[in-house]
């Protein structure tokens, strides 16, 4: 917890940051769809991303409620289950994106560029940052 910030204020700051980042991603996809002339492609991509957010949120909410309020499952088991479910949903997201690219006859090189720049690189940067914390 950063120095001088209370718990509830920190929650509001994180909520505002998440809402801001999701809104920026939506606006970026919307504008890129208009500029590139591929609005249906970007609309379909945006729908898949938001479905991923909803499914992930539902899974993580359920697991966090089970983690906080039950003693039926070990915390390690719930965490591993969460990682497995999120990995499966993420793989389905990438697969659906690949199918969009195939259906719309977009070059596979764009898919590779997209995956490297917008999907894997941020995850690697976050993982690198988190491993330096410990």
C-alpha cells in the first residue's frame, strides 16, 4: 500500500484506473476500426475482448468468494484452479481471434504482430516487474 493512502481510497484509485484502461482500449479499437475501414473486424474483436473480461470476472469472483468464505477447498487448490481456468479462457480468446482473422482474410502476419505487441508483451512486462518485487 503506497504511503499515505487509505484502503478505501486505494480501491477507488484502482477502480478508476481499470475503468480508464478499458475505456481507452474500447476507444482505440473504435477509432482504429473507423480509420482502417475494417469496422466489423474491430467490432467483433472488441466483443470478444469484453466477453473475455466478463467470463474472467465471473470466474475470479466465484473463486475469491470461495477463498474468503469457505473452508471446503485449500487456498492453493483454488488459486491453481483459477490459473487453469483463466489460461483456458485466454486460449479460447486467442483461438477466436485467429478465427476472425481467417474468416475476414486478414494476413496472418498481422495476427503475429498483434499477439506480440498487444497480448504477450504486456504480460511479459508485468511478469518481469512482479518477479523483481520478490
